[in-house]
């Protein structure tokens, strides 16, 4: 089994993975909506994905603490099991 990163890396690893996946999906949808099924769709998507990810990752690093605070205010904390 591969070694895992120490828990202290969670604050970077979670937004990294989330930004990769979300920017991939959103850029794919937006690229297909803009250009359709063209011959250079993949190249255009990869360019859009790169640009999107460059915006998404630092944005998540800045916004995620605020999102956690808002969600914490809206969602009841889990109860301890007895």
C-alpha cells in the first residue's frame, strides 16, 4: 500500500484535488458548449482546463475557509455516538 501524506497536508491536498476535478468538468462543458464537437475539441479543452485550474486552485485556497464557516452555520454538527 502506498504511503499517505501526513494529515497536515489536508489543507492543500483537498483543494488541489477538488480544483483539478471541478475545473476539468466545468471546462469540458463550457468548451463543448462553445465549439461543439470539433476536430480540435480536445486541444481547446486542455487549454481551457489549464487556464481554469490556474484560477480555481488559488481561489479554493482563499475561499474554502469561508465556505466551511458558512456550511458550519447552516448544517448541524454530527452528534457523538454513545
